[in-house]
């Protein structure tokens, strides 16, 4: 859906090369380039912004899930908040609607990272975010 939804296209999806999106951590460098363009020219309509956050966040989360040595799966905010005071503190928003979950002390927020990149730019690189989680020995 990130690249091929003709009825509800992702904002500026013509900037994405589906051939570079192979679910590798390295593929997130291409997504960083796309998000950099969105930082410069963000979606003007809320539905476009939400679609970008969901689709890019899902892609980043799946890259992390497929490449992480830790078992992780998607949970809703409601489920995470029920099981973790840390998650509950964030409150529900587009950024927390889907959470990549390992356990109550190991989770990450790929959708939130997309929101941050669009707002802040490359300092919130999704490539760097995923590398730290997948390759680093960090508590999420």
C-alpha cells in the first residue's frame, strides 16, 4: 500500500522506488530520503498525513520485526497500555496507534518515529532508529 494504492495513494509516493523497499534495514535509507522530502513539503491534509504515518510506520516496524533477533509483534495502544505503564503514559494518538512489542519493557513506536521525522527532519532518521534496535544491545 505504501507504493501501489492507486485509489488512496500515499502522499508523494512517486518519490518511492518499490525496488529499493526489500524489508532490509538498509532499505530504510531510501525511506529516509522520502521522509526528507516530506519534511520539506509535508502533507497539507490530515488524511494524507495519517496515511503516510500508518504506511511508513508499518514498513519501518516490519523491517525491525523481520530483522530483530528479539521476537516482536504488533499490538494496539489499548493492549500496550493495559500491559505497560510506560506505554500508557504516552496516551493514544496517530503516533501510538500501533506499537511494536517484545514485552512490557521492550517496545518501540515506529509510527511515532515517522511523525518525528516529518516534523524534525533527518535527526530522526528511521534507518538509524532501526539499526539501534536491530543491531544494538539496547533495552527498548
